[in-house]
C-alpha cells in the first residue's frame, strides 16, 4: 500500500535540517520500498504492507535513533490523500481561488468541543474546518499573520498538527 509520511518541524527556519536524500535512505534502511521525497519540508511517499499506526511508531523510533531527536510523523494512505482532495470544502466561498489553502494533518481526531472552539474564530479572512483527522484552512492574508501561523490549531484542538499548503497536498500525490 502507498503511504505518505509528513514530518513535523523539520527544515523550518534553518532548524532540524534533514537533507531529503538522507531522509530517503533512512526510510529505505527501515525497510520501506519505492521511497520518494517531495520538496524540503519532510514529505515522504513509500510502500509498505503494514498498518498506519505501526508505521508511525516504527518511523518515529527509526528517525529518533538516527537523528538523535524525536520527530512527530503523521501518516496518510493513498485513499486518505485522495479523499482530502475530493472533500475540499471551500468551493462555495467567494474568491476561494485567490486564497491560500492549507491542510493540517492531525495525529488524531479532535474532540467535538475543541473543534467548535477552533471553528468559532472563523471570519471573512480566515476559516478553519475539521473533517476527521484533517484540517482545512482558508486564508486571505499571509501565513505568518494568520491564526494557523500562530499555532492556534494545536492549542485549541489539543492534537499534533503539521501543515502543508494545497499545492503540496495535490502535487505529492503525483510523485
């Protein structure tokens, strides 16, 4: 089965630098097949017969052993990635084509009250929508000026989240 691994907090602002060629070798050394990386933000596509939960544990342990520090990893299957694209929720929002769209990959499904709290901050410039263990984010301003850029998601939802933009989410499925 094809899986996507999204590493949180690597190659951001010059911290926790991992070269993608080295990351590819790390995944191959863990026994994964057909390993490919995509851009410099810790995105890996690979093949494995294992279940996602087991993969997450194996990858996090393998990376910690090799790198000497822990890295949170969010796993999605090919079917889950296709569903993320299919379930795009902002098509009826006026001007959505000109907005920045981000996907937050969550490590678990947040509680309903936490979701309501996060979605209560929605306004004309910024919208959040949680669907299962994914967060859709629409923003009319820069990421740095957005609530998402200020790490509101983890604080409100109380889950681990790593973010990729809509272009990355679409393109990674084609590699």
